[in-house]
């Protein structure tokens, strides 16, 4: 998971590792912004590394709006 996080952060993806010590749940990556990648690229990387992720749509929309407003 740490290598995936490093890859995402190198590409400007706003994310963090969420650790859960309960037996019924596992660790996952929380995504708050796409950075230089598309949603599809993020999902493919998650699948290729057999990880779990959760997209926080409200934060993503806000970050995408700010990115467009600043001309990036």
C-alpha cells in the first residue's frame, strides 16, 4: 500500500492511508483529489495492487473546481 501511496502523491493525488484494526474491515486509501491522474487511472492502479479505496466525492468536486478556477 505504501508504494501505491507514494505513486499517487508523486502524481498530485490528494489521498491518505486509513488503517482499521477491526477484523471485519481492512486498510484502504482515501482519495480526496485526482491530481494529475484520472479516476480511471487511480482505479486501475488500485486494482493492479489488490488494494481498496474510497473516493470522497464532495472533496474531489471541490478540489477539481479549485483546479479549474485557478487555470491548472
